[in-house]
C-alpha cells in the first residue's frame, strides 16, 4: 500500500535568520583538505619563479596525487607551458595565476545550472552507489528547490533498503514535503505513482530516489534502466534530468561510475558530495577532461543547505586561496 507522508516541519528546521557563514565561505572551509594538499606544496614548487622541467615534474606529481588524473594533468601542464612561453612568467604569483586560469577554463564547461522551468512536474531521477550520499542529497535538493519557491514531492524508489525509505521520510518531515513510499515491491511502481500524484496536485518537482547500484552489478543496472522506461510511460519527456551522485572521496573511481551509469540511464548531470572530507577535489578536473557531464551541485558539509550549484570560479578560488 502506498503511503502519502506529510508532517509539519519543526519550527527550528531551516531557520537561517541567525548570522551564518556565506556559501562561498563554507565552500572555502569545505575545500580545506584539498587546498592543504595543494597550498604549501604549490608555493614551494612555484618559488623558483620559472617554468622549467623541474617545476613541471613536481607539479605533475602533485596534480596526480590530488586525483586530477593523467589526461587533465597533461592538459594543465601543456596550458601552463604555453602561458609561460607567451607571457614570460617569471614570478611565483604569475605562475600560480596561469595554472589557476587553466584550471578555471577546464572546469567552466561543467558549470551548467539546472533549469527546471521547462516542465511541470519536472522529474529528476537520482542514482548512485550505496554510501555516496544519495538519499541525503535528495533531502538537501528538496530544501534547495523549496528555497527557489518550488513545490517538491519525493518518491522513495529505493524499496530494497528500509533504512533508505525511512531516511527519505525523515528528510520529508524536515522539509515539510510529501513522500510517496511503499514498504516493498517494485521501485518503478512507486515512482510511477509519485509522478501521477504530482500531476494531480500541480507539484513543480519530483525527486525520484533509486536503489543504490554498483556499476559491476549488471542485472541491477538493468533494473534502474527499467525505472527510466517506466517514468517515460507516465511522463513521455521524462526523466527531465538524471542525476548521478558521486562521493568525492573515491577519486578516480568516480570516472568509472559516470561511464557505467551513463551507459545504463543516460546521466545528464552530477552531484558531487563530501568535498569537505577529502583531499581529492581534483577529481573534478579529471571528470571535465575524460567524461564531461555538467556538475549541477556540490556538497561541502552536513547541514541541510550545504548543497549548492557548482561555480567553477568559486571552486578554483577556494583551491588557490
């Protein structure tokens, strides 16, 4: 039996009236570990004030250990060499700025904010492996869209894990958002019912959870592909966005996940979580060069409003503070 769960949110939830750090400040704090990996080492590398073979070799090692990846590292070093030749870089500050500019140019194509204005309801299907922060991200996305004046409905499509369903229901209560759930059964049926309910109620956005999958579990990947097909039965243009949630801690493994999920369900955007708990923030550059998908949102903390649209400029500034 489907349940429509809606409870009043506690008055204290979402209260942002007290002074709090800005999002940019929280981003800088959240990227502290990655910046620590770069900061002091970059200063010592650039201290010689010239782009020579020794500098390039040390920089290559630093970028690779920060999970920037071989292809992106090669690209950034090539861009730095071009800038050194063109602009005659001869100070540590100029060299660092040239590298920051090259990284910014690499990441900017991924900065594509999600536009949900084209459909109502706008159906967002959310996938990812267990532990990536998928269900938590759905709760944070609900809060974000509410802050944009949108009405939201959650579909608890992870019917295989009771904990996932209960967690989503908790987020629904916190955000005062309806959750459509089923204790067991077909996840596609839950999401079908959720979209139908959203149409009947005039809801703006449906966030559809799906069961966690490993890319190597081919039969389970086919099941999530089935969910996509069922969505198209009730909403022919849907899903309008297919988000893959990635844990930044996994570094280069993120590339394999993007490729596998994209093959199964046509990923249209990424949510990169847990950037505050890792020194592997450089993986964004690897994604940009090897499997470029728009990074719709990044997460740098545990608070409900710690998931925001990706800004390439803010991200690079936070790394090179």
